[in-house]
C-alpha cells in the first residue's frame, strides 16, 4: 500500500537516515494514513538522541522533558511548518497519573511502541520502504474499528489517566467501538482522572465536541464513570422526566441538542451551548397541578450561572464563556411572530448581540430537534427568522444620504421647516435609482437646484420620494419573507 507523505516530512526522515539513524513515522499520523484520513500532524521517532537530532537539523528547537525536537521545515502549511521528532524512549512510574517520573532515551523501537496508549497508535511506518511495524495488531483493530489499550490496560491508565478520556475521544473522532477489557479498565481506574489538570480535560472535551459523534462519546463516558470528571452537571439530568413536549430525559435532550449541532457542522460554541442549555432543569423542575405537567421556570437564568461556573472550572477562554453563557441565558426567547413585535426582536438582538443572534437561532433549531420533534424550522420559526433579518437590516431612510438637515441649513442658510424634509426625500428617490449619486458633491449641487423650486413643486418631488422609499422598503421586506418561505 502506498501512503501519501508530504515532502517536508520525508525530507526529515531521509535526513535522519542519511546521518546513520533510524527514522519512523509513528502514532496518530500512521493510524490516519491506514484509515485513509488526512493526518493533522506528523510525528517521527528515531534512535538518535535530542542532541544528535539537532546536529542533523540545526534549524530546530528542544524545549521539553520528553526529548521531542521541533524541526523547522520552512513550509507555508501550518501543519507542516514544524515536524516533531522524538527519540525512542522508556518511561518510569507515573506518580501523579499524568507525567512519567523519569524518561530514558536509548530504547529500541519495540520498547518505544510498548509504552504507547492504544494499539491503533502503536504502529510505526518506515516511509522510504512503506514498511509497517505493528507488534500489537493495530492494523487489525483499525479494520475492526476498535480502540484497545496496548498491553495491560490498567497499567496504561495508571501511567496517564488522561488516556481514559482520550479513548472516549477516539471513539467519537473515528466512529470506533471500545474493547471490553479496555472499557473495564477505564471503569476501574476512573477516579484517577481527578488528578488530571482541568486544562487537559478541557482540551479533550473540545476535540470530542468537534468530532462527528460527540453524543456517543459522552454516553460512553457516563457509562464508564468518567463523565463526572468532564461535565459533572450533566449527570444530574439523567432520569429527570420532562414535560409532554419532550421525548427524552434532560440528559438525553442536552446530548441530542449538542449532537444536532455537530450533524449540521455548526461552530463549537453552538455545540457547547447545546450541551449546557438545559443544565439547570433538574433544580428548577416543579409540578403544575393546573397544567398537570412539569414546569422549569427560570431554568435558563439559573443555567447560565451554572454554565459560567462549569466553563470557568475548565479554564475556557473569556470569549468562549461570555458567548456560551449568553446563548444559554437567552435560548428560551419567545418566538411567536403573531404575538411579538419588531421592537421585541430588536431587544433580543441587543441582549445576545448582533454577532451571536444567528447562533442563538441555530441553537433553538438544535433544541427543537433535541426534543424528538422531526421538523427543524416550522413556519412560525421561519417567520421569526425573517423578523430578525428585517431588524438587522438598515432601514431605507434619508439617513442613508451623504447629507442631512443640519448640513443643508448651514450650507444654504435655510431655516428649519418642511422644505428640508421634502428636499431630503427628493434626494433619496434619486439615489435609490442610482446609488453612485450619493456623494456630498452631487447632493449639494442637487440640493441647491431643489431649494430654488417653488414650495409646491418641491413638495410634489418630496412626496414622490417618500412614496418611492415606502415602495422600496416593502420590496425589501418581501424579499426577506420569500427568503424564509413565509410569504
């Protein structure tokens, strides 16, 4: 089988071999090449020490305890600008369940592969010959779509507890299943995730949510007992029955809302907001004798506070927290266009921000699908979207002109009165027909001509311009309604 290796990577491996060292591609890039996916990054391993690697590649850097040397390739492709080369190594005990207490170089390739996390990541490729070294049957597990730990699973997870979350993430990214013994070992060692930094857990969560099957991963995480270390607040929703509009409990609804955002390939922030949007339904649930159903009044307000605390705990960026909290806070906006005014829509846009309003509407779409309803956008919702579009659009008015009443009064020594309004409307009619005329030079010249007309003639032109503006405004709104199929 031929593998497409970028020239930047091949030059590094070739450089090592020419210097008398071994060189193999290893890890996720080899796995992805076998699957047929395009690798996101490229890693090489070698029997050379860090100092020897730098001797071969002077334009490189070495800044960590694991021997990894970053070789600069000069590529304009960000994924290939740096190729990482790590010496074969063995590792001692992991006292903190995160980092090895001691790293030693000088191991063999097989010893190096033995310390890796999963069989699908423990395959090495000698790219010049296309030869694979696969001591743990990783190719078979790739074929069987299975995530399986290298050697003793409990030992692997005791070395680095984050590997348990990484297993769940690979299930989501690759759409694989998980080996039974590996799953059992995760359940038995789940408590060790409590020793892993929140930043590392956050980074894995980001990759899970950005995958194609985030719901599968988080359901698996809950079943294996590690969800409490990722998003503990979600667990409270398990078994919490909702009202008649919902087909699933709160937990299932939150996951399905998030999954629909992934299905639509929408941005990470919408996926994260979908995961947390109903996070506080359990504590706000009350039984209504009047409705003979459950109510969740204020869950979006309480939920926004819970979401903020959870995302801060995971050390998300301030920008991400602010946006997701806004989406959670306002996701229950009233959207019946038969009862809502354009000014109310504008207030909602102000609450969430123009830059976030369409993400809020997309979250609402996901929320609807998450209830179990088959239709994303019923007529009323499409009409509300049209109202948002209308509210965001700059209205057609004399404010579009490169002149105004104050300019006319100052430049032409005209006193306040109806003549100014008529002149402005007459000017607007002209630029609606020809926007190129909307310059101070032209408008000043034309204003001088208009003001020279009799009051009656100027009034006729002004009223004609006003009518033209109203017709144009109606035409614009009609186009918006047609766009959302709500005519």
